C-alpha cells in the first residue's frame, strides 16, 4: 500500500451459508482513480462492493479507507456502514419515494447532524453540480430515469466522501443515454477529484470509463490492468474471451517455437499464434482471435485458409461475414458486401492467442 492508496482491500472472503462467494479478493484504489469491477453476472461484484460498504459481513480479510481500518476480521474491527464515509450509488437508485429531491439528497447530511443552513448550501451545490437544481421540489416519480440516477449520485456526493462506490450506475438507462452517460460520469468523477469503484458487467463501459479494470471470475480477481492491457494482453482464456468480440476454436498444439505455437484446429485450419499455455505438443488447446483481427485476403499464405462464406450482414458501419470452417463459425469484418462462396481468410499470428 502506498500513500496514494485511498481504498485497500486485502484477502477478503465471504460466504453465504456454505457457499463461498468472495474467495480472497485483494485490490487497491488510488486517489483520483476510477476503477471498474467487471465480471459476468454472479461473479461477486455487488457482494464485494457491499462488503466494502459494510452492508455484508466478510469472514476474513481487511478493508482500509484513507489509512483507517474499517474492517479487519483478525483484529475484530467492523465499523458500521454509516460511519465508513463512503458515497453509495445503488443499481436501483434506492430513492425515498415520499421525499423530495432536496430531502433525498439532504438525507446523508441529516444523518450526520449537519446544521440546517450549511445543509441547504451543500445540497444546492450538489444539485447544481448534477444539473438538478431546478428539480429540488419534485418527487422521484416526477423524474425521468436519467434524472433519478443523477439524484442518487448527488446524494452519494453531498458530504464529499473520499471514495464513492457505484453499482451498475448506468444499467437502468436506455442504450443511447447509456453511451452518453459514460463520458459524463467519468468527467464528473475526475472534475470533482473523487476516487471511484464502479461495478459493471459491460466490458466496453468498463474500458470507456476507467483508469484500471479488475476482472472478477467466480469470486477471485482473474486479471487487473489498464483497459489497454486487459484488451491487448489477456493472460487467460477467460480474460481474452470476456474483453472482446472473438472467434474461439478448439484444436491441438502442433508445434512450439519459444513464445509461439502452432495449433492444428479441429476445423482443419492450422495457425501460428502467441503461446499462452504450457500444453505440450499433441495436447488440447484453444485459439482466440478478435473478430477485428481476422481479414479477407487474396490467396494462400501463412495463417491463411480457404473457407466457406455463408452470410454477409450489413451492420451500418461495416459488414460482418460469417464463415463455416468444419464445425466452427468464424466471424470476419470488412467494408464491402461479399457473395457467398469460398474465400481466403487470414488470421495474423500476432492476433491469435493460444490458450
Ligand atoms: N443474500 C444472498 N444470499 C445468498 N446468496 C447470495 C446473496 N446475494 C448474492 N448471492 C449469490 O452470490 C453470488 C454473487 O452475487 P453478486 O455479488 O450479486 O454477483 P454480481 O453482482 O457479480 O452479479 C451469486 O451466485 C448470488 O446468487
Ligand atoms: Mg450485481
């Protein structure tokens, strides 16, 4: 832990009954950083966030915020949620239906017994920051989904917590608003010099919003890094598959040369790629190729094969070609419509990972 660390989670484990959900998670959030907690549904993202917030009880490990232990199983420390000084934004927003926007946002200050005058000033400042000051007297049911979401963020920010925790904050917005809200939310966090841990199951949202990504898989962090590292240098099949749009094909290792290997695919193709497995020659392995790495090409060569194009779909900004290769479907992107038939496809070795 360095002095730039604002939130530190060490070896946190939590079970529901006999069912282990978090299996020893360690992570750090630095001051001013936006970190995404990414993972498939059920991987433990919400549970980890709630354990940090003090809403779930881990059985081992520790959590430190700004140098202060708020949970430590070994030392018997367990500071109650309302004393942890964290801003929380829930997936459901969790606004009080019978309180106005003003009173919803004022609630954390009331809880902390802030005087009425100062409370008014701070609530109006938070509402103004989020473009909500003209809605202060409305009730939640009189607001759009996007406005409700901003109220829940204003409520989390109103007492300047050093860390805010957001659980799928954009998931209730429609697709178009969601894409705009990514940039808006990131800017807000950066401009207000907050440190944020954001849960999402959407890899493009995580890449767009964060300085770093932690990818959870079954209650453990499978890999962490910058968006570029997570996308470009996956260490495991799970990470490669989760982070992009991929062709995944099974086969056996045919040859090994240092950091590269040849995989003889069950579909009849043989391709060289970056070796990410210790499997020996003859053993089963799997090739992962990002769809944008595969290309149509003119004729034979290394890492090329002539296979059957069955469909050419127009996606607006590009075409997607669907090929049949043995029992595999192979997807390739390009600029022009192509008629069905046999075509040469290239899978450049630098864009093939072998796990
Ligand atoms: N209160 C609970 N009691 C029992 N099991 C739970 C409870 N909450 C969550 N779980 C289980 O814990 C696992 C992780 O859940 P969760 O943290 O919500 O995942 P995520 O947010 O990544 O989708 C899931 O298998 C879920 O069914
Ligand atoms: Mg969740």
